[in-house]
C-alpha cells in the first residue's frame, strides 16, 4: 500500500519478476486486482466505468 499526493513522484525498482509492471498496469486500470482495491485520483478499480478510464489515464503520468 502506498499514497502519493498531487505533484509527488515515485520510482519503482526491483529485480525482474518483482511486479513493477503489474503495479503500473493496476494504476493505469489496464488490469483488475485479484483482491482488494486500487484507488487512483478519485477513481476506484471496483467502481470505475470503462468510459472513465481514458479520463483517469490523462490525469496519471506513467
């Protein structure tokens, strides 16, 4: 679990297979979590509508 405020940056590092790309796909709502919830910029992976995903992606730089 982690939280970033507006304007903050984070870097994901780790060995191959550690899940860095998976975390990015979850943040970008390209994948759904197998358990729990991903919340990004006011959007929830449990409640986001397909048509809202492009709006989220415009707000999040990956």
